[in-house]
C-alpha cells in the first residue's frame, strides 16, 4: 500500500486520517482502483470503541475497474459519485452554521470539476468511445 499525503495540512487534524492506495496501478490507465482510510484515535474521540485500540479502519473505496462495456470490467464507484457526495456535504455546510467563504470556494471548484467530467463524457460519447479504453 502506498500512503498519500496530499490532504495533510501540517496542523495535526487531517493527519489523523491516513489515506492509502491499496492496489497496484492499472496496467492500461495507470490509476489505482482501491483506497483505504485508517483513522488514528485520540483519547478525546467521541464514539471511540470501549476497548483499547489506537486506530480505526475508517473505510475503503473501490472504483470501477475497466471500461463499463467490457465484460471483464469490475463494477465500482465512479469518480463523479464522490464529487457528488462532496458537493452535497459542502452544500449542507453552507446551509448550516458553518457557512463561510472558504466553503463556497471549495464548492465552486468541486462543481467545476464535476462539470469538466461531464463535458469529457459528452465529448467521448460524441466520438463513440465512451465506456471504452479508446482515446
């Protein structure tokens, strides 16, 4: 497993959750298809298990592996689905007591990223290569 550090801010909070690429890169597209999240627990974590443990397996994400029209592909989460979750989360923050300019900037960039993905899919569909490994 390869640890990913790009989310860490050097202030200690984001470092509590370690992110790992858990599989080997795909030989065709170079992307990983499984990520794991390990959360260090602190003595003040609410909801920590009542037994002695210093970390929690906080989850994993398994992405689609292979083109959707390929019979050998493995179904999984799509990138746009994760952006939709983050967009919803930040929209909720903005509708609640934690609204702020920084959250609005994050929301703007997430929406822009999702729009770019949709644009790419439309272009690939127009060329008849959507859902394939063709360029």
